[in-house]
């Protein structure tokens, strides 16, 4: 089966107007890692019907391409002016195949996966006036530049696209207009700017709406709700609860169109960051969250589900709005051993909050406030610069995002038994070793004692718990908090393994 995508490249008639040939990059991918099984990508001149270039797809011996986990091969082709059609055919498993064609600037001219199709028009060679661009149908011709585009030259070339932060509301424009304050256009080719909603304002170049200086987007809290077609389940088979940084994690489940039951996805080896981002974005868009990131969880990090297994070999380009629009297979598998999951980080799309002490924001954007670096602190709220983060005095220390520094202990203290758990000798030194090893520190500040937990940087699991007094830290075997400790503040910082 053919997966065709038509795209228009530079086309000119006559030696005086004809453009030089351009070089394009062909990227062919296979999601399963075993090649296209003899499949090819053909480039055909639409006018003559002749195949002007043909490329053999990735072979069985090709290697995965970390971190995308996608087997791919790259070719180049030089094409003269004209209209072309590209198509993948001949592969036994065409659902695994995808490709894209990029120009010298890296712009994707055309792309397709599975049996989907795409098209693109590039500038052609007729000589046209201001506010008009050249096109190619059966020969060179001119068109009126539509809203969102313009032409400021009297000659050959297509209409130019208004860049992000600007708009063109009328046809035949010779220039674009910058968005007004409080409005923005985040994508090129806008015919109007969008007013910033809620507590947001536009940044200086009007490319996005975000929280103002000294503030950041607030994080969602409570339990994540189900989207209509995608949901996340934790190890207890419940909807997960947001942590303090707007993160939720668990097994992904889907409900395809026309189905009433939820089911899992068989991840095999090709579940990657692009797929996870699409899944997180689909949930966020429906529930009103802005998606900060999406991270895939493999089968070893995902609890097995039950019931239906709807899909396998899901392959997204990363730009899709829903998982169902990505290339995928239905599956006959009945084993949930390969169920996969996602970790999503969200912020409230149009809600802002003042940066607390220990954090700052020096830009207008859609992100949370930035932590002061480890070893620094800030007691200032609504800080607009990293300059407010001051170095701790000698003999004191602080994790990232601290509002104050705490006195460093000189260790020692001997053995001591803490009620409700055992204590190790010299465990303050052991705590320092865990910090140097790269685990996260979670400080839970109370009046007395201070509880410090070493937390895994990947799974967020408490590895060990330390109960620290003025000059002694004792290690608890049980990774749980003391019931009689009044918790006032929770901060998370450190560096990744």
C-alpha cells in the first residue's frame, strides 16, 4: 500500500527565470527496528510522471537511534524546479514506516507515516507584484497573498509567512503587524493575535502569553481526572495524584473511537518520548493544563494492567493532537507484561502565583519559578532575578530552592535509637555520600527535628530517611515520616544521577 504525500517545490519556466536545483534531506524511519523489508521511497515529477529519485528504506541490520529508539536511514537528493510527489511502498509492514523530506534550512517539506498523506507548497518562479506570490499549477502563475502572509518584493517568489508575534489580517499585504500588548501569536502565519487569558500577559516579542516577572504558573493539585480517550492509572489502579511539582505518573490506558472499555498499550521496544508527549498533551489539552513535558515509562517501570490491550507499536511524529491519530497496530496479545506508561508534568495554563522565597522568575513565559541553586538561598518573594539568590555563609548549606541555609553538622554523635525505627552509627556521613552519589534530597523542615530523605531521581521513591537534630543525623530504616512531627514546608532539589 502506498503512503503518498504531495509537495510543491520550486518551479520555473524559461532559462531567465529558472531557479537552481536544491538539495533536500530524506529521513526514513522504522519503528520496529527491523527495516522496511525492501520498501522504497520514490520521488515522482508530477508533470512528467517520471520517477526522478528512489531510495531504499532502512535495512534489517540498521541500528536504533537513541534516544528516539527509531531505526532510520538518511539520504540526500537534488531536485530542480517542479511539482513532486513522494510515496513509500513495497514494505511488508508499512505501518512501521515513516519518512520526512527537509530543505536545506531544516524545514519539513513533506512527511508521512503508515498510510497517512501530507502536502506542502514551496515558492515558485513567476514574476509577481507586491502583495502577490508565485505559484505553479500547469505553469508559473501568480496569487494574491492570503491573510497571514505577505510579499514585499516585486518579482519571483512565493508569499512570505508572518512570523510568530505578528499577524496579517488582510489579503495582498506587503508587511505584517506586531501583536498589541496583552495579545500574542505563538505560531507563524496568524491572521489575528489571541488575547492572553486569565492572569497571563504577553512577552516582549508577543510570541506567547505567560506569567509576569517574579511569578510563575501554578501547579495542578489533587487527583488527575480522566480525559475522554486517554487516562493514567497508578499502581493501585487509581487515577494518580499530582505531586508538588505538577507531575503525575502511571500506566497509560486508552479508549479508542467506538469502544466503551478502557485498555492498555503493548509498548514492545518503540514507546518513546514523542509518543509520551502526544499522550500527555492530549490529556492536558482536554483538562485545561499546559503540558511541560512527557516522559515514556517502559514495561519494567509500569504496573501490569488488566482487560483489553488495544494497540501496539504506537509511533507518533510528536505533533499529533491525539494518540489515535498516530501510526499504530491493533493487537491480539493477551499478556499485560508489555504494558507501558507515562510521566507527565503540567502547569495551570492561565493561573499565576508569586514566586515563593528561594525561587525567582526573570522571564515572561509559561513555566514555573526557577529554584535558587544548591548552596544558595533567597528570602525574597516575587524575585525577578537570580541575583537575589545569595551564597550560604561558611559552615552552612542549602539545597536548591531554599529560603534559608542550615548549619552543617560536624558528624559524630554515636549510636542512638529513634522511636519507631533503627539508627545507624555515623549516618550523617552516609547521608553526605548519598548526596554526592546524585540522589535527590527532600528536606521537610519542622521546628525540631529536621527530616531529610534521599529520594530516587528516576522513580521518586524514598530510599532512606534521616532524622536530624542540631549536630546529629540518625537513619530510620522505615521510609516514612514521624507522626508527631509538625511539617511546615516541603522543598525538593538536588541533581540527577
